């Protein structure tokens, strides 16, 4: 039997969880974000149902913009506890299938399985998730890169002429070395998972605009331009090669951050210090309760011009003491030149590595 990587991606996850609680909302343009008030300033969409996306609503968009695009939208507040509970339910289900599961977030995971029929396994997984009153798309690949990209085609299968028919099925798609060139060669480089707009622009300056161009590129030239690690890595991506290792151990966080965008810009230094103290206290208390020891504190300031800067300081000694952490955060904010209105403040704690 061959080793396959399946990327399981839950569809419109937060909206889907809401549909389980409110079946009457199915088929409607549901928009999740903030406290559910579309007029709330500086809050963004965290999930839009497919009908809402048809209006142009996207995750990361300001709620007010979403309201303008979709006045008929149903706006719901973000319910972290409900989404975490639903995610745990799905991941526990995935672990009942043969193979190894690596969780990548609330709504996605990789499953490595030895099977002669990965499509059959994908159909079984989709059927089991459907019994939870949720839906998913599954990408089938020979590594994480191809499986992740295949999921995008699985979501579009039957809906877009951009998806080649070979390898497509309802909610599933197979992308491997066998059809890599056929499917990917003519696509832009930023279609690859791991290449963003900035790297794509730099590649374009070298005359590398498509995946086929990247496949044909000189590795030494890429290394000279992007560095000895990134350059060859980009060439490997262009050839559809990727990681095949699946880790079942949960990722241990190396830090925890908390930030807040304020309804109105802050201009009073005393108020800014008070808000930093509050945020630092909150995150420090959460981490003390979790038994995590901090070694470094950083504070982030974003002004109303979106200029963002962070400063940090090492704690005198590793500690979970809330007062010490808060005092350190205040010392850091005093190092900033607060000559512009402040839009966002954030505090991050870095932990002693766990062994």
C-alpha cells in the first residue's frame, strides 16, 4: 500500500457551527465577527458563509465594509468556546481513522495513511464528518504541499472551469507528481503554498512568473538572489515536492500574545500606560494559571497611520509573577515616542522552553 497525505479542511467552519445551532440560517449570508454588530468600529469578519462570499464578503474585511457589500447579511458574534468544542469533536473523529493526524488549527488537519484507495478513505471521512452536521473538503497528495493545494481544487470542483477534471470528485481532489505539471505549470508562482505576493514579485523581476518558469529556473541563481536556504526551497516548491512527515504531538506554544484595537485612538500617555498594564496583567494571569514561566516581554504599538513597532525586554529572571511582568511591560512602553495617536496595543510573553 502507498503512503498518502490527506488534507482535511472544514468548509465555512465558524458559519457551519452556527448552522448547527441555528438551522434556520442555512443558505443565508451569515457573517461572523466581533460582537455581531456590523457597525462596531475596527472589528473584522472572521468567517463568511458561501452565500455571503457571493456578495464579496471575505475574512479580514471590516464589519462595516461587509455590511455595505451585504446589507441583507446576518451578523453573528464570534463564539470561541463553541468553535473550539466543535473542532475538538472533529479532530477526535479523525483520530478514529487509520493513520496519523496532525492538527493545524480549528478547521484543518493532515492525515497520513497507508492505503490503496485514498479516495475511498476521503469519502469515508467526509461521510463521518457529515454525521456531525458539518462538511469538509479533502485534498489528496503525495506530500503536504500537494495535499494542501489539492484542497483548494476540491472546494472548486464542479464550480469552476479552472479545475482540471482529472483528479476531481465531489469535495475531493488528487494532486501528485503524476499530474503536477498538467495542473500547476501554467499557474502563477503565488498559487504555490508558501509563496506570497512579495516573493512572487521578486521572482517576476527575474522573469519567473509561472510555476513552469520556476521549475526551469537555475537553482544557483535562486540561491544567489534569495539566499542559500530560501532559493533552493523555492525551486523544490516549483517541482511539487514537500514535507511528508506528520506529527501527532501537539505543538507546544513558545509564547502567548494579546492585543486590542481600540474603538477610538488613544492620545493620553497615562491612558496608554493603563491599557498596557491591563493587557499585560490579563495575559500574565492566563499564563500563570496555565503554569507557564515567562522569560521575555514585548510590547507592540500601532499608530493611526498603521505604523507598527515592537520593543522587548528580558525579565530579570524567569517568572510567572504577574506584577513583575506588568511592570516590565510598562517600562517597555515608556521607551516608545508616543507622538501619534495609538490604534492598537499588544503584549507578548515568551516562555521558558518545555522539554
